[in-house]
C-alpha cells in the first residue's frame, strides 16, 4: 500500500469516528477559537480543540501521529462536521427562503396572505408595465396580483436588468433613463437603488453558499478604490481604500473580495486567503501573486505553508512574466475600475465589492 492511499484510509477512519462522537453529543463552544470535544469512549473526558491559523488538539493521536503527517484527528474532524451541519441548518434555509422567488418558478397560484389555493380571477389592473390579472381569495377575501417578486414596482426581469446594468457601470439615473427611452417606463432612480441594495444583499448571501468546482490555482492581487474622503493631490493614497481579491485561474470564480481600508499588511493578505478558503472548501494547489512580500507571509499563516507541512505552491510573477502572469485578476480589476470611474468615489466600499462578487459569480 502506497503512502498516499494509507493516509487517505487513516483520514476516512478518523472521519467515521468523528461521526460516532457527534452521535454521543455536541461539542462545547468555549469561545470563537476553542472547543471541548467529548471522548468517544468516556463521556466525562473532553479534549480541547483550538483554531487560530489552523486546527490543533491536545489528544495524543494528534500530537504523536497526525501533526507530522498533516492529518486531523477525530476530535478536529468532529468540529469540522459540527460546523458544517450547524451552517446548513442555521444559515442556508434562511437564504433559500429569501431567494426562493428568484431561483424557483411559481408552481401553484396561491394567495400571498393565507396561502390558500381557493382563488378566482377578479378583473384586471392596467399599469405602466402592462395589464395584470387580479385575483381574489375566497377564504380571506384579499385581492392581489400574482408576481414572483411581491410588493415591488416592476417585475423580476426589470430587477435583474437594473442590477446587471448597474454593475456594468451605469449609474442609477442612467438606468432610469434607459427604462424611459427603451420601455417607456417612468421608474425613479431611487426605486432602482432600492432594488440593487435589497436584492444585492440576498444574492450576496446566496453566493457564499455556492461550492465552486475549481481547478486549484488561485490568482490574488490588491487594488485601490477611490472613496468619498475628498481629493488630496499631495497625498493621493489617503483618499483610497485597498481591496484584495482572489479569483480561480480557470473558471474565473471570485472566491473572496475584502476591503482592508488604508491597511496593506500581511494580515490583510491572510484575511482574504482565509475567506477564499472558506468559500472554496479545500486548500489550493497553487497561488499566483505579484511582488508584494506580504502575500507569502499571509499564505504561510493561513495554510501552515512552511517546512515539511508545505501544501501550497506559492508563485510570484516577479522576473517570470514571460512564463507566468497574473492576467486573470488584473482583468477583473480593469472591469472593476470602469465601474468606480463613473461614481468618482464610494462610501461603503465593502458593499460594492460584495455586489461585484455575486455579479461576477452568478
């Protein structure tokens, strides 16, 4: 049996034991970095699992066998399974409920007030968007118009079109003018802004639940975004915030986009790598960056990428531009700068970055 197969078998065995531990009882959360996991055979005995840059456990199995081989013990695997199950039942159903009207078509005509199927047609309503069929519920006597997105002015196609135009560089007033010119619809720029903010938050939550099928090569780079702090020619960087992005080289899936304000340190690189790791679900094979040395330190601390535990191939393009490049992330930044050029500075940089994330992803 070769070494790789042996390690895989050991990992699967510990995962089965981790499931057995969770059947006994849930781990105790001491704080955001510390857990107490019950022993598989002695419920009165507990092992401490900590998570800072990586996971560690005070059990003998981890200290004597797992740490040197880069494996997790059954107690750490129990924590990973516990967090996965917790996220599934606490976060995902809420997100699915919020976006149900976007990703799922209406299967039945139901009353939006009492969900009764006992509804009848009750005249028509003429609006600037066209003639809409009105219904009446025979149970609660409410009258309504069936729509995939209730209680908004417009329909789902106009909302999607407005959000697409916005993140392609048009301002709210430009989009309002487009609707007036091409569709004859008078929609206020304030209404369009409400659409972008409301449904942008929902789609950003949804994008975090996606498990991308990526190839394992990341491109990472930082860029400057003009803010609303005013212009100062003597100190131009004072008016800018740093934004860090990580993108998959092949699929162009935007894994992470973090605003660090005016800070440009290795801890910021570590933060964006950690966010990308959470989205990706597994350690990348290679990370490609520019010449900033903070990336290497951030990679080391995020993935314990040093010595015999080195797992990620870290590549800087300095002096290797004819062989390898960072064009995937640079192309994304070009598109992003076109968006910000129209606005001449933004207030909440992270909200705009979240919007770009789901726009590029979805």
